[in-house]
C-alpha cells in the first residue's frame, strides 16, 4: 500500500464566493440585467411562450367566468382550450430550447 505524498495546503473555502471552475464563466453577460430587461430579451428570443401563457390565462379566466355564470358547456370548452394552450406553451418552450441548443452547437468550433 503506497503512502500518500505530502499534502499541499489549499486555499480555505470561502462560502460567500462562487467556486472557480476552469473553463466555466458563471455569467455570459458582463453586467447584471434587470427583470424587465431579461423579460424583454427572453420574449424576443422566443415570442411564442408569452403568447401561449396569455392564451392559457385568458382561457382559464373566461372558463371560470362562464362556470360562475352557470354556462357549463362553455366552461368545459374553455377548460379544454386551456389544456390546448398549455400544450402549445410547453411545445414552444421545447422548440425554443432545441433552437438554442442548435445555435450554441453551431457557434462552438
């Protein structure tokens, strides 16, 4: 059984600082962006996701309104529409992820 060589003391762990990982940059952007800036950037990158979210919210709201008014047939139709809008939103997210992955793969030599 081999004895380990002398241990070299490492720098003490500092929990307030992120770990340094060779070849990894924790932030792609040099300056931190506000919520509004990030929302607008993400909307420009994939505009179908906010459209799907708005469609989902609209179908849910109108379906609940119809349910409250006693229009059960219309309420059921709007709940089914909400499911379709949610499916559209999930599909938009997945397509956006695929496009983003393809772009990053093409830009990496």
